[in-house]
C-alpha cells in the first residue's frame, strides 16, 4: 500500500483503490491526495492505439489499460474475491506541440528534439483519468489539460536530461517537476498535477461518481 504519511488515516476507509500505473509522479499525487492504494501495471501496445484527437487518444489508452488489468485480475481470480468496493484508476498523458501529438520519446534524437522545441516556447499537456468500480462495473472517465510556457532551455540542460534518461519515460519528454526543468518554466495555465500525469480535481470527481 502507498500513502504519503502513514500516521494519517486514509480517505478511502470504506473502499480500496488500485492505481493502474507505473508512474512515480501519479503515485506521488494520489498519495498527496490522502489515499491508500495498491499498484498494478498494464502491459498494452500503446502504439497500436491511434487517434488524431489528443483527448480521444488519452481516453482510449486509459480504457485499454483498464481492460487489460481487469483481464489480469479475472485470470487470477481476484476479481471474484472482492467483497468491498474497489476502484481501479488508470490514466494517460500526451503532449501537444504545434498541433502534433507527442508521446514518450522513442530514441535520443527524438528526445533531444522534443526538449529543444520547448525552449522559449510552449506545449499543451492533455491527460485522461478513468475510474472503474470493479464490483459494480461502473466506469467514469474524463480529461484535463494545461498549457506550459518555457524560458530558454540551455543546451547543457538538454544534454543532462538525455544522459539521465528519465525523459524517455514521460510523455513528450516533458517532466515539469524535474529540478533542471522546473526553474525554466515561465507559466503554467492549468494545474501542475495535470502536467505531472494525474489531475487531482478530475480524479476526486471521478472517484465520487464511480462509487
């Protein structure tokens, strides 16, 4: 189970949460929200799901992750064993730069291009959240977005990010909370948690609706 402070009672005393994500940022955000949860990861071919609209793409990917995890839970018999409300939270994020959807960089050249493009410019982040009640079958989803404006990003910062390698694991190679990037963010129109991969307000609303 994950939670930000073990001395604080979790908000979800009457129900369980499974976070269907390997994202450290999403784990951190959900813990900050005061929830206790377990973690599962979905193995899906994200490149096999294509949509021209970013909102439709992230929603479809969150749905595919939920479907894959439900199959995994059913195969292990855990789905039938659930006696109390259990919510499965899946999510996906993409970056839109000059009208083009960007997912995780596939190689060093692409990662370098992504980060360099943001220098003195802006990018839009679109993130989906899907909450599935595994007991009732109720499924509630939605999306949120934010615009990030950057100052000039020095070439040595780009080099450091590439060398570190973490940029390959995030949508558009963009990691707002990274100590090298955060000081170079000029303005965020929207919320930082949306940019990091899990909109708090959206998630709270969907949890309430799914219960």
